[in-house]
C-alpha cells in the first residue's frame, strides 16, 4: 500500500478546505477505500471515481455528507443497546474518519455518553471481546529498549497530542489491563470533535504493563500483556524510558496522562510536568472543570470563593487536584494562608485526614488538617472522625465526592449539611453512573430543592415541587480539548495552574444566565465546540502572558485558534 505522508496532514487538509482547492492524494482504487483518513464511501464524486479507479466499486449514486450523516444516525437508532452503538460508531471510525467526526460534531450531546463515559466503561471491560480493528499503540515492558522506533512506526509526521494510560484506574472500574485503551481513543475523539484537533496529529497509547485483574488473566481471549502488573523501580524506569522516547521523537507534543492510579498519578505528574509539556486530566482537568462549576455557583450565591468551606469525600488524585486548584485560585485572590488551610477538609475511607493520623499516606499530607485548624473546628488529635461528624463540625458550603463509593452521600449527611447552608453546592462526581455518591433527585428532596447540584455522569433533569432543575455534568470534555488546543497553538513548554484557572473561568462564563437559572452549573454539551474555542483562546493568552508559550498578539490569537480547528468535511481529491 502506498504510504501517505502525514507531516502537517491536518494543516494541509484544512488549507485545501478553506481554499476550496483539490487535495493531492497518492492512493488508488481499493487502497483509497480502505484508508479511513481519506475514504468518502459513496460521497466520492463522479470525477474522483474516474481519477482514482473507483468506477464500479461503489453504488452508482453519489451521496452528500449530510445524507451520510442521516443514514449513520438511522443505523445507530436501530440499536437498542448502548454498547452496540459504541461498536457501531467504532466501526464507522475505522472505515471513514471524516464521516465519524461529522456525525459526532453535529450530535455531540447525544453521542458523548456513547463514545465516552459512561458507555466507554463497559467497552473497556469487554474490550478483548468487542475489538474489531487495532487503533493506537500498545507498549509492554518487553519494549522498553525500542520505544522510539515504535513511536516512529506508529505515526510518521507531526504528532502534537498523545493521550496515554497505564490502565490501572479506568474511571471507577479499576484495573482493566489492555482494555483501558478505550479511554485514550475516546478522549482523542473528543479532542477532535470539541476542539478540531486533526486526528492525524494525535496518538492514543496504552502502557500495557500487565494486570492484576484475575478475571482478565483467566480470560482465554484477553488481548493484553498476560503478566502481573509491573511495579516499583522497574515501573518507574519504564515510565522514564517512555517520557524520554516521546520527548525525543515528538518534541512539540502535548502529553496527557490518563487513568493512572492515585499514587502513580500524582508522582508522575509532579516528576514530569516541568520536563515535558504534559498534564493529568484526572487531576488537573477534573480540577479545572470542578472549579468552573464552583465559579458558576458563585454567580448564584453572590459570594466570593474565600468565604467557602470545602469538604472532599475522597482524598485520591482527583480530590487532590481539585484542592490544589482551589488553593491556587485563593492565592491569586490574596487569601491569607490560614484562611486557605481552614477552607479545605478531606475525608478518606478512614475518616478525616489530619497530620498525626496513622496510617496516613504521604500524598494525603498535603491537605491533611493541621493541629490549629483541628482545634478551631473542635476536633481532637487523638480521635478519628467519620464523614457525617466532619460535615457537622466543618459546616461546608461545598461538598465534593470523588470516592467512587455509590450512595456515600447519605440522607443524614446531606440533611446535616443543608441545616447550615442556604444554598448548598453538592457535587457527586464519581463515574460511571453506578459509582455516583448520591442521586440528584434524592439530593433535591433532602435539601427541599435548595441545592445546586452537578454530577460527573449524565443525569436527566429533576422536577421538585413543580420546578425543573437541570443537572449539569462536570465533564472534563468542557476543559481538556480547549486546553490542549491552546497549548498546541502556542507551543507551550509547560501547562500551568494559571492555564487551568483560565479554562475554568472561561467555561463558567459560557454558562448562560438562562441556563444558570435552571440550576445548571455547566453549559450544554451541544455548545462544546464553542466553549473549547473560547478556552483555547484564553489558555493561549495565559500561556503568552506567563512566558510558557510563544508570543501571539491579541489581534492574532482568535485567528490562530480558528486556523487550527478542523471541521470534518470532504476536500476534493486529485491524483498526485
């Protein structure tokens, strides 16, 4: 098969589309029909069919892309099971990328739950059984000395965005081994649909370092590296080799860490964030989207951030990331250190985290309550305090759940919180839906309809005493596509807290007054592309101002972002 050079492919396709000029293509006949990046299916024109030897290999009628979209939606609507819809969309992705992304862009609100959470969780669990075509790059411990060549073989040309997972903490489902590849694939689909990053510039990677999931190890069709999970110094050396290979092979890449387990996630982020342009979406992306929801809630409460008290159920990577970004925002608002220390309390499976508690993991010490704050809230250092007691004594205004413990926000906990706060902000964020800390309908009933609620998974609106409350979804897809695009446009050397705060402010400002009046703290997912563009512009500006990105003047930033956004359409082809 003829090799299509992909260096700058996305830019060249966009240029052809903007100019209305033909795109030169060295493929012919069946090779063209089998190449998902360039296949048009029945939309090849009469002239293209003659020029590329396709006459008779397609039905006679020439279809428009709009007609193809309607037909694909008809195919999906015939499938009753969401996993079958996921498989159907994957098959389209494997056959005709442009059409896949056009369908996704034009129906993002309906299809996001299919291509990503919650359905992608089922797809990861069943991955070896539903896999039809291989996509992305799997790297095992046996490959540690050949990673640079593997990266070059996987993508020639200009890779600007990698999403990588080691598969150990897939959503709230835990270790899914090689099946975790569904997450990078899904995330990159949203990068393209939401921010227009051309798929030729992206690469999904699974660091398949084994699995401790006994079900997978005993599954005769499991496709992954059938060994216990790599750990300790060998694991650290593997990650080091990977980062060095990526840095050397794709020096302008943005690397997104995805679904690493808590201790590894925090350690890897802190070790490499200043060395390679990278971020962890579970830590920083989640933090940014949650802070965006808090910013939106403050528009309703009409109170500043420094007046809020936060209790976290879950002291893992996500909770730590959110707490870090809240602290960063308070610091930008010149809040005194003692105010910041008092503002944040974390609860894990053993109760309140505080300095001196044993056992206390090292990465939980950062936000463990200090002795003076313990005393101020009436806690004793020698005791352990359960979740409800913490609620009673701290009297939080904002409650955040990242515990992956279904039902953990009990009626007594929520009613206790609501005693002390006129409009409690309650965010049960764990996903998929089966892991949520409380059902929104219950929260509304237990707070007499006063709560501002957002969730990590999609929920239908709640009607309480005749009033409809729209449950906004704190979906990282509102953040990471725009952040990635802004970083790519400015060739950022580092992705900073300031950039994630800029993204959070932009997302919050994109919530219309009308939507906010329904209780939703987030925009409609149908506005994802507009929100991502706004975030990319603001992130690019922050990258320039902070000195971490190349200089682009205010007059040029919007145009630079627009030029980098691909809208899925077919260019006209002509043979080379």
